[in-house]
C-alpha cells in the first residue's frame, strides 16, 4: 500500500508540472527565462537622437589609380593603403554634423606592393615631409534618419572639405554603413574620386611606367565605436 501511494503521488506531481509548463508564457519555458537559450531574443535598443562616432582599430584609407606599363597591353590598378586613421564624427539631434568632427589619415604610412612607387608618392606626389596628413572635415550627412537606428544597414553620403598637399576641396564620400547594436559599432566603406590637378599633385613617373590615369579613387574603410 505504501508503494502504491508513492506511485500515485509521483504521477500527480508529474501531471501538475506538465500543466504548469504548458500554461507558462512562451518566454519563460526555456532555460534562463526570457532572452535565454530557448527564449525569445531581446529587442534592439531604441533609436537615438544623434550619435557620437569614434574611429577605432580596423579603419583604413586607400588610394586606387590605374597605371599602364611599357610593353604590357593591359592596365594595372595601383593601390596604396594606410591603417593609421583617427578621428570622430558627432551627429547632432537635428541630424546635422557637429563642428569639430574630422578624420585624419597619416600619409607617411601609405604602402603598396612596390617600394619604388611608395617612395615616389611620399616624396614627389604628396610631399609628406611638408604635408604628412590628409584631413577630412565633414559638414553634412545624408541617408541617416534624425532618430539614428541601433541596428540595420544604410546608404550614406558624407560631404565635407578634404585637405591634401595643402589644398582644400569639397568632396562627397558615398557608401554603405552597417549598424550593430550588439557591439555598438558602425562599420562600412565609402568612396570618392578626384584628379591629380584638383589637389596640385604630381603624377608618378618612374621606371617602365608609361601612363597614369588622372582619376584617383579614395576608399575609406571605417569602424566607429558608437556612444
């Protein structure tokens, strides 16, 4: 009789537990409760009015120029990059860019696949001893809502004044930004183009180099920490 009573009690307890589980809210059924394994994911943080963006490690700036060598029928793209990029962009609550926002590239750190080209670019084209940095001061941003989302992907244009070789010209970088709420980062890449003449630059003329196109493409690969 004692064993039968224990068996009946165990069955009753199991039935009660099963009913309790079935009646519990879905978010409380998985281990760890809401947001835990088996539970629903927490919603992303709400959008914010404005944002502070600080460049972090993983950012870089590159140039791309098409060149033609003597005796070779097809053109080649010369690419040089600098991973020494610093700065910040502050977006105000009204969607405008705050004064004082800027990005700086160390041009002395530019390297490509040819040391001879690098020497010419630094010493003759950019004259980095006199003008060691490229400075971009953004003045307007489009493609970003006033209430900046915490996650998603946006097509962005950033207009401002670019100073290279002692010359300042207005340019617009166009690209895509990916906003990640989990890491509080904004990452992406953006491009702009201009000519050697625009900034008073001397075209490379070295070795077997027959011709260099006048168009220079600048690519900014950025990773901002958002706060």
